């Protein structure tokens, strides 16, 4: 696979739902190693943009490229295997499973179904299990989840559950991490934790990050650059403080 170029390049993306034009020609480059924010009022098209980039919705028009490779029209699974992991705004954890097992689920895209078809499948399975557990244990340490690793995930506090979800995304060892409102519903201390993990992960795990965020304070704290959307169209792009001070952006936020 090509490794040059931006981590994510979206060119003239258009997408409609019935009569609603959710994206009216959106273009941006997310450079490798960058933390890039997708910002805008509710209904401005942020989630749709991410769903197009991750293969959940094909665009009606436009191209998506990942590290220089055109992935337009690829399935979500294939895109995930090419190094894209995502967290969801509403937690998508498996109740009844431990924190550790929830994070281990993030490894599934790296497991080889063919291993099950061989006579020695169990050797491969055990060896893989050990390798997967090593990755997961390392991420548990990184995310400071050691003390709750064996707890059923539903009994740990919400802020910790968010951390588990982020850990599960990291367990896929993505090149591009997409976070959908990672700070939603969190208190100040939890927000600062998540911000710190994202900033550290970029450096230590060689990540590029796309953050969907409604709140300006979060974006200003962690993003290198932002794209502001309004009603499916780009309003401004650049450093967070500069983009947020753009009169069109101020008007869009006041007008909601
Ligand atoms: P945001 O994430 O910025 O809040 P969305 O991308 O969720 O915005 O929504 C943009 C527009 O597209 C909204 O008008 C929304 O109602 C519409 N939309 C998004 N997804 C769908 C869908 N699956 N079916 C119909 N309309 C949708």
C-alpha cells in the first residue's frame, strides 16, 4: 500500500439522503501525524463525513484516499483492515464482558480466519492469542486501566468506559484514529485525561487523528487544524483559534 501523502484526503465529497443534501462538496487533507478537528453545529454533516470516510455510506460524488490509496466505495471492514479505527459517540461496549475482553475485541481485524481451517489451528490460535494479549496489556498500561481490567465493563464509571472504548480502538493498532465527540458527557478531569491520551498517542503510537467535536474548548485544546462545516458546506479551515474567529463561523454558531 502507498504510504506517502496525507493520512486522509477527501475531495469534493457530496452525499444526500432523500431530499437532504448532507454534504455539499467537502474537501480536506488530514496530514500524517496531525490531530484534525471536524467542527460545526448539530446537523452540519460531521457524522456523515466520517461515515463516508469509513465506508458506512458511499459518497454520491467525490473521492476518499487513505495514505495515498483511493478507498472510495470500499467496505467498512476493508477500510478498518487498512488501518482506520473509530470510536462512537454513544458507547458501543459489550455488557457482561470484562474490560480486558472488550479491548481484546479490537484485535479481531488482525485475526486470521484461515487459521481455524488448519490441523494445527490451535497452535496458531494460541500463538496469536499470546501476541494479541501482549498488545492489549500494553494498551491497558498506556490507558491506565490496570486496576479495572477484570471488572465487567458495565459497572465501571462512564468516564472509564470512554477510556475502554478508546483503548479498544487503539488495540486495532490503527494508523488513523477517528473519535466521535470523545469528551461528550465527561467531567473536566475526565476531559483532561482523554485530551492527554490523544496527544500522547499521536506521538507514542504514530497516529493521525480525526476528531468530530461540537465543543470549541476541546477542539482548541487538542487539534492542530480544524475544518468548520455548516449545513454540509465548508465554512472555514485552519488553526482552531483562527477558524473559530472567522465571522462566518461565529454567525453559524450564534444562529443555531
Ligand atoms: P452532525 O454530525 O454534524 O450533527 P449529521 O451528519 O448527523 O450532522 O447530519 C447532517 C444532515 O444529514 C442532517 O440534516 C441529518 O438529518 C441528515 N442525515 C444524516 N444521516 C442521515 C440518514 N441516515 N438518513 C437521513 N438523513 C440523514
